[in-house]
C-alpha cells in the first residue's frame, strides 16, 4: 500500500465541510481527490508516520498511476528527512501537515507550495557568497558547504520567541549534532542559558543576521 487509507479517510471527512472545496474524497491506497471551487482539482497522498518520514515512506506514493501534488502526514509533529523532502520536491510536489495542505490548496499550483520560513532560510543560505552548496538533512536542519576551504557548518532552525537552553537541548535530541542553533524569529532574544547550552555541545546559538556574518569566518 502506498499511503495510509485510514488517515486519508479521516482527512476527507475532516475537510468535507470546508467551503473552499466542492468535494473531498478518499479514493483508496491513501490518496485523496480534492475538487476546488476556484482552481483545478488536485490529488494528495496521506501517510501516518509518527517519528521520522524517510525516503521509503514517500517514494511508493509516486511509483503508481497517480502522482500526488501534496503529501500530508498525520500526526503533525513529525520530522521529515532530507531524502524524503528531496523525493517529494523532485516529483514535483509539496509536503506538510493538514494545516499546510489547506494553505497549499489556496495556490493555483499546489505542488509549488513551500513552508514560508523554511523557504526563506534555505534561499538565504543558497544565495550567501560564502556558500557553494546547501544540503537539507532534515526539515529544520541544513548543512552549508562553503568555499575557500572553510569547513561545512550544520545549522538547525529553532522557532522560539526567547531561545532557551531547553530549546537548544530539544533540537540536539531531535536532530543530533549541529554547529549552530539559529533563532528564526526576528523578535525576542537568545538567553544566556541557551548560549551556554550550545557551547557545552561545541556549538553556537545565533540570530539569523549573526549567522550570515559568521559564514564568512573560519
């Protein structure tokens, strides 16, 4: 089975009364057909992974007769591996939570949807003069390969108003080793405890602007 039929049926039932859609139907094998009022219909594929979404979870979704424009996972709190994201984007398709599926449905081309914050940071990394290549290891963690013999830097995005030591430790527990924990909100602060926690791991806790300057240095 490509997708999760139970999750697909639950999503179809949940979206039945959404006024943006003419119809939402689970059509078997974890696929969902969504007929919109303002744009062309599209197909979504539902999976029900609870820890890390891996390439093997998503590749079968694109190997049959259907090619979904969106892959949605329930529950929402899950890690997407870089390999899985690559397969989805290359399809081309988009991925995310049920909430992101409904946001993507507002776009004429659903497959082009990207999480706004992730897209911003990935593009900024790719356009930085010191960075020659960006490898996405997981949804929130990127490896930045630099020019001039500078070593790679692995960064994790942390969504917190005031980044705390707990935020840094949680990122380490979820994603493993990194060189810098990047506070993605322009508001709030990075606490002293967060900086100390990062230092204890051989890493740094930085704001986005500080990282951009840091990329030019050894």
